[in-house]
C-alpha cells in the first residue's frame, strides 16, 4: 500500500513501484490496508494468480499479531498455501522476516513482550513456508539502518520513503540471487515525496495514532490481561475452559 511514503495528491507510493521500475516489469498491486494472512489467501491470492505473475512479493502477518484471535498454526497453513500457489504458477517469490518492533515502536513492557512472542511465531511461519517453497526471504532485522528513526514514518510502524527504497533494494537483491534479471538500479536518493513537517506528526498522533491504538487496544489488551492473570504454566484451555477460542 505504500503507507508512510506520501506523494503529491494525497496518494501513497511505497516500495512496489520503485521495485517494479528497477525490474522493468508491470506492477499489479493487489494489497489492501489492514489485510490479514487469511485475507491474502482468500482474496488477494486469486487476484494475483489472475495476473499470471513472474515475480511476487508477499508481506503480511503483522495485522494478525495485533488481534486477539491470533492463531500461528492456521497462519502457517495459509502462508504455505499462498507461497506454494504463487510458486506453482511460475512466479519467483520473496517474502520477509520481521524485525523487533519493540526497538522502534515503544510499548508498555507486557504488551511489548506479547507482541515480540507473536512476531517470533510469525517469523517462524514465514521462514518455514519460504523454505518449503524455495522462496527468498528479506530479513528486516538485518536491513541496513533498520532501527534508525530516519527510515520510519511518524507512526514508527511503516517505513518512510527512504525505508521503502531500502526495502525495494533488498527485494531486488533477493530476486537477483534467485537468478532473476534486475535491469535497473534502486536509487536510495529520496525524491518526489511529500516532506513531513512537525505539524504532520501532531496531526497523525491526534487523528490516526490515538484512534488506531484505541481500536487495537479494545481487541488485544483484554487478551493481554487474561494472559497476565492466568496462573503461570497453565495452558489457556485449562485456565479458562468455558471460553471458546475464535479462529479468524
């Protein structure tokens, strides 16, 4: 979606068109904001396959980690289906391994630990699916400058223009390692974006950041409280047998 990399006219750019330009390919962006792994499998995958892609980049999972019905086992099955379907269609596929969000986006200790544990499970699922299907992996933890504020937008969750350019460069390198011809070069020189001012930071905090935290809080914080109050070492199914676990 390119969130964090605004361009004139109120649109977002992101890494995808930058990468497509370097690869000299037509871009078919089927991403939607807020999508979860199941959404990618059920809705975006059919759209992508319809395009008969030669290359595919799969970035998904963080929205799942912030929901109370997080299910690592089902997420792994969905990721495996997405990557295997794209590979079977003849596409060279690259996905990612996420960084430690707690080093970029400050959260209360218990919430940070819960999110870190879930990101760990997500990374395991992504790596397993990638290994099974021969897909490339860009490790964001090792991306140059990954934890420097200069590559992040005001929300500290999405990259800014420089961050998106670094992503595009990393994906191009992964495709090159897979034997795909990279005809152009990904420039790390920022240009054409909209400069983010201090007032924009304040506006984001008031109109986007706080509402987003409240909406996620209604979903994730109750689950966190149940986790904290559960007796140590007792599985959730035993500690709360009367509660049905939902599967998203």
